[in-house]
C-alpha cells in the first residue's frame, strides 16, 4: 500500500520543473543591485529521462559584467516533514532561489538535455525592475509559493514576472499548441505510458476543458516556442537565441514496447476475466484468486483516488468520474469472495459493478462527460463485468443447491 501511494504521489507531481532534490544553499545576494548593464533571458532546458523531467524546465537568467545569476522557481525541500503526504494533499510548497548560473548547468549537462537561452529585448529600466522583483520574492519570508502544476509553476511564474517588469505590451501568438492540459501532457509523456496512465486515473475533468490563450505555456518548451514568436512594444520580444549546451537529440527514454504498456496488461486482465466467467459457466468453478486480486488492485487504487477527490487541494483531482469504478468499496468483493457470510453484500456490489460499467461505457460516448479516459482503462474497467457475472451466477447456483437439498 505504501509503495502504491508513493507511485501515485510521483504521478501527482506532474512536474514541468527541475524538481530539485536538494535545496540550493548558495543564494544569490538579494542586495546586489549595482548600476551595471543587465542582460535578461529565459533559459529553457529540454526534457530529461526521469518522470519529473519530462516537460523540461525554465528559469530566468540575469547577467552583467560582474555577475551571472539564475532565478529558479523549481526548488523544493524534499526533507521537510511529511513532504509526500502534503504534496499529495495539495500543499505543494515550492521556493524561488537566485544563485550563480554556473551551479545551474551541471545537472542538465549530466543528463544530456539541450539548454537554450532567449535574450529578451528589455530596456535597462525593465531589467532592473525585474531583478528587483526577483530579489524581493527570493527573500526567506517571501520565497515559498504554492505550486500548481499547470497554472503556477517553473514556466508560468517566471513569465508572469517578466510581464510585471514592463509597461509595454507583450504579445504572444494566439495559436494554441494543444487543446487541453491532458493532450499537452500526453505529448510530453508519450514514451512513458504507465506514467500517463496514472495521471489519467487520478486526475479528472479539470485537465480536459478547452484551453484559453496562453494556458498552454505551462510546459517550458511551449513557452519557449511562443516567446520566439512574441513581440514587445511592437518589436520582436527575443533579441537573440543561444544554445548554451547542445545536449543529445532526445535525452528521454525510448518508447515502451507494446507488451509492457497498460493496454497490454488491460487486455490480459480482460482475457482472464472472460476466462473466469466461462470456466464457471462450463465447470461451475470460481477462480477466487483472480477475482480477489483484481478487486484488491481496484480497491487499493480506489482508496488513493478517493483520498485525492475528497481530501486533496489539487484542483484537477476532482471531479473524477472514475471514482465510480475506483473506490474502496471494491475491497468488499476482494475479501468477501472468501467468506460465505459476506455473500449478500458481495452480490450487491457485483450487481452495482455491472450496472456501473455499462452506464459508464454508454455515458462516455456522449458529450455529458468531458473527462478523457486513458485507452487502457476500457479493458480494465470492462473486466469487472464478467467477474461480477461469475460472482452472481455462483450465488444463484448455491441458492439452487440449497433449495434442492431442502426438497
């Protein structure tokens, strides 16, 4: 159970940020104001191989002849008390730190991710205002903020600070690169089907409404692409683009073989469930072990989904229609299939599951449900129908046998 909770907590990260494992201690001096000419750029790091690196990372770089600083909104203190529990609950406290740019690069060089900077066409007055905003925000009393994986993260917050530092109109292209948050995540997670499967299970319809202008910039590569086409005061926003580190062509892992994907597992589950029903129909034998295992997995996953729906502050965890399937009540069948005294409540749950699975399948074909299901959900969800039918049939057979004995 604890291991499964850990897996789902990693899924909830949905990180577009660096997810720094250790807090940076070398903070760039907050009183470093100076009168030197400043160069401001947005630094974008391409995706890496780990799940918390799949959307890349973004930061602000400010440099002059006497200093070279980076302002990073992707810092968290993993050693803080109850970090995993608080993160799952939605208490996602991140920090912004300013430090020497030379300390920023090694992690991306090691993982082989391309690092690009876009030098913004800001005036010196705007650059100094931006640095002042960052210095104030990075003070110990101000540096913690409530991270939101699509609305307030390592890409959206730096961009907001840039727009706050100038009174000139900044325009990004109106084109949306992706229609919804979920579709954007699926693009960046395309080689990690189990990670995306977990996201699709625990995050509900909040990821599926049509995005408004610029809402797709939560992923740093999308922000970088839009900045490249942006304008400020009628002039190009980006004055110069430099590749700081060329990286590899693609630092992420290769595509997962089809036989190791959630869909392959779902097909096996459905086949076993159909087999369970037919074995009972033909031989009157109930495969209790598979029934128990299926409902145990669904019930434990349901405990996590239920916690996220009712207890978490993450906005996208609720509403989640999959809670009709993934809920703790499924554990009743996992345990009750072994005890004759539980027969009545097990039958009630089995009947509910048949109706629920059929209703969900029909409803998902209508516009009433905007939540997008992972394709692998269907064989896994529909597996519940033949298993429930086998349970109902076995109960009917037991009743008929008792009537025969009494007669």
